[in-house]
C-alpha cells in the first residue's frame, strides 16, 4: 500500500510539474505595431494628430507596453507641422519608427520600380526621426507592406524582397489582424455626433472581433507552423486608439499573451520563412502560408457594413 501511495504521489507530482510548466512556459508573446502614422482614418472635430498621439502614448506608458513600432507614411507630413510633431512625440516617448512607404502605395496597382522608389522617398523623414545627438540609429530599417500586399506575381514579390534585403531592411510581418482601422473612422464620426450608444457598440464589437481573431490567429498559426509562435499584432494609430487600448491590452493579458518588442517576437524562427506565393489579396504571414499550401479556414465575420455606415447622416 505504501509503495502504491508513493507511486501515486509521484505521478501526481509529475502531473503537477507538467501543468505548472505548461502554465508558465506557455505564455505566447505578442508585439503591438501601429501603422499609418501620423494618423490613420478621420480626425475628429476639435482635436489634432499630436493630441491623439499624446493620449495614445500616455496609455501605452500607463499599461507598461514595451517599445512598439510606428510605421510612417511621410507624405502625410507635407504641409502638416502637427503631423510632424506627432511623430516627434512618438520617438521621444521611446517608440521606434519604421517604413510604410511614402504614399502608402499599393504594390498590386504599381510596378516594383515605382514601389521601391516610394520606399526610398520615405527614408529621409525616418532617418531624421531616428537621429539622437547627431547619431542615426538603424532602427528604422523595418518595412511594413501597405495593405499587407507583397506582390500579385512572383516576379514583383521577389524583386521587392531582393530590394529590401539589399537595402538592409527587415520585413515587419503580422500574424494577428482584424482590420482594427475600420473602427477608427467610425469612432471619429460617432464622437463628432456625441452618440454614446454607438460608441458603446463600437467598443463591444471591437473587443468581440479582437477576441475572435486572436483565437483564429492562434489556430491558423498552429495549422501552418505546427506549434505556438510569437505573434505580431497589426494596429493602426487613430481616433479610437487611446480609448480602446486599455481594454485590448487587458484582453491580450487575459488570453495569456506577454507583450514584447517586434525584434523579440520576430526572433521566432518562423519569421525567417518565406511563403514565396503570388497572392491576389495579400495577408498576414500565416495567411500567405495558408494560401501557398491551399489550407482552408473559416474566419469570423466582421461587422464591416455597420462600421462603414454608423453615425453617418441619414
Ligand atoms: Zn497602412
């Protein structure tokens, strides 16, 4: 009896150790990234780009979010000192900037030559923002493809990739994306109207979609890579950011994510893999691998029509 009891204790001990290990080691990492700086979507009445950035930065600081990349389209700075101030605030708060192409060009509607020119045209602003005490940091040599479109033909895809590698860029991938930008302009309109009920629905629908897409992002990553990976979440800096970020970060932590930097997330070896696929619509790294391997998955449906119509004049 004593032997059986010891054995049982031993088994229970091993099980507990396994559960403990699973519970502690399983924290999946996620890096937050923000596109379309200085501003994605509409600007609500009576505010500024720099005010939106300042409020978002305060929330990131309060929530202890690690340095997070902001991907810049410098064309938005033309004639906008306030946009330039917003970017200055971003880097002064300790967050890096990366390249998102000067004019947010769509690779699928332009040649590889025009596209790479658009990337180069964005560089002086990034260099300036990454200069401190006369020293330029290379931190801006990360490229995020606008619209997540990496080429609808293999020729274009490979030409742009070769250009980026030769110029010292790393590709800022994404693995979690629920088109959060849909909420920015909708929120700006509802805020202008002071429609509290509509704003409450925006928060509720956003969190519902974020929850659903965190789940689908994890499931599809397991389908493609056969294990849990470190994730990169695509967000857009806009009118809704500072309002929704506390709830989003709480959700990520509740779901077991540990927030990290882009560099750390992309040190996961999956980010060195290239799906090398000609994709008509583009997508996250995981989605492009799904396409390359003809893997099927039913993604949750977003309330796109309601978001596009909400708080519009009738
Ligand atoms: Zn963008």
